[in-house]
C-alpha cells in the first residue's frame, strides 16, 4: 500500500512539472527591479571652491594620459607590490597632432612605449625628442579623435599660496586628482643629466610614483608646470612635489617637436673641472680648450697653456656673463640656458691678472646624448 501511494505521488509531481495539472496556479517568480541610475549631483550643492575643482578635473582629465612600456598595463593596482616599474608615468596632450608631453625619466631606457588615453584606448607611441637637462620628453600617438590639447599659463606670474591641482596616474591607476597650493617659487633641482633646472615650482598637492610627467594646474585649468619629482622622507610620497615651470616647457617643447632635441647655446669651449679651479685658488671657470672657429675663438679667447711639467702658464678664466657672476660650471650653463644660438652676450674673462670684456655671438652645442 505504501509503495502504491508513493508511486501516485511521483506521478502527480511529474504532471505538475510538465504543466499537465490545468487546475494548479502558475508559480510566481518575482522579477528583479530595474536599476535606476542615480541622478548626477547638482554642482549648486557644492561650495564655490569645490565646484571649481570639479570643473577643472572634468575639463582637463580627458587630456591627461598614462605613459608606460608595453608590459605595464594601466589600472593594475601596483600599490600591492610596493613599487612602480621604471617607465610608468603620466603626460598630457600638447596639440592636435597627437604630441604628448611627459618627463624624460619616464621614457628613458624604454624601447617601446604605449600611451593610454582617458577613454581606455591604448596606442603605440613614437619618441619625438628629449631634453634630459630639463627632464622633458615629447611623444606622438596616432589617435582619432585626439583629446583636446591643454592650455598653458604664464608661470612667471605665479604667486605662493595660489591653488595648485595635480592630475596623474599614481601607482599606474586611472586619472587621479590631488589639490594643494604653490608652496614656493624659484627652487632649483638637479636633473638626471646632472644640470640644474631653474625656477622649479614647489607645491604641496600629494603626488606619488606614476604622477611624473602629469600637469600641474591653476584654478582655471591651465598648466603651470610638469610634475617631475617627489621629495622622499620615508614612505611612497611626501607632501612636497616639484614641477618644471610652464615657461620652460613653452620654450623647449616646440624645439623638441621640430628638431628632436633642444638647440642649446654655447661658447665653443671645453672647461676644466671645478675642483681644479678650487685647487689653484681661482674664482671662475677655467677655459681648458677653445675649439677652432668657435664663438670663443673668434673673440680672441685661448686654450690653457702649460709648461713642460703640466703647470698652467696662461689661462682664460670666465668670471661673468651678461653681468651675472660665474663661479662654477653650473653657473655658466644656467646663464647660457636662457639664450638661443645666434644671440649675443657679454662675457668677462681674466687672463694674466687683467680683465677683458667681449661680445660673443653664441653658437649651438651638439645634442646631449
């Protein structure tokens, strides 16, 4: 009897499963409610300073890119590894031709580079030119449509205390924004080429590895500098960042696009190391060799003259250029960096205890390898 009832129950269950029981009500399966997108926030709800920050980020972030080697994907949480591979950084769109400005140290040593745009698309990048002395580089990508180019500010009109916003890709993540103020102006720092970068902007917007090459912006969304270094005092990043000023960028980037390098002005000389001048008690830069038919040669400067024992008998010592004191080689480089080949400058040099002043038409130095 038990088996007979069990068999009837199984048959009834099978009939229900096949829809054979016309009297049974259909099973009700509730459908999930459609997701309703949240309305965008009303900017009127924010303070004026917040609205300004939001508007700047929305307008400029599409022009900020991620620069990497082919083996470093964007968006990977590199923070978990505690390091950021060399060749990872940021950049920004310079013009409608696809030129991208970034740091030299971001691209240095990379044979193949990739630029990832804000829309997530990746493009192989061509290295157009580098300026190691100022830690700048220019890439080019073929992307259509290209993001809008940035607008440069006049960095010579900056004031301490004004707003500074940094957009970049810290730790290789998508575009991030940090804010702060311009902390100091006229700083100097040493580039990878061992030369000084003058008029560097110091700011306190927090930056980390991966921000290098990204734009530092004013409250109007204009680029006031290119983020180039972080001051480390233990930990990934400290509250002090530095940026190459927009005035330097505006002067050098067009040359990198046109020539692939910067045309640095020079005298056509080779100088002795600073420690030699110190050992001889000389204040200034000692001219070791004057190249034939160089600007220095044409105004009567001479190579150093030595006796049979190698001691200097007669030498030219550069002490001033355009009224600026020259004590070490870096002083001479800094002064000439402000001029172009073909410009004429006043040079004061000493020979045999006598001071001479000459007008020198500057030549072009060979590209820095």
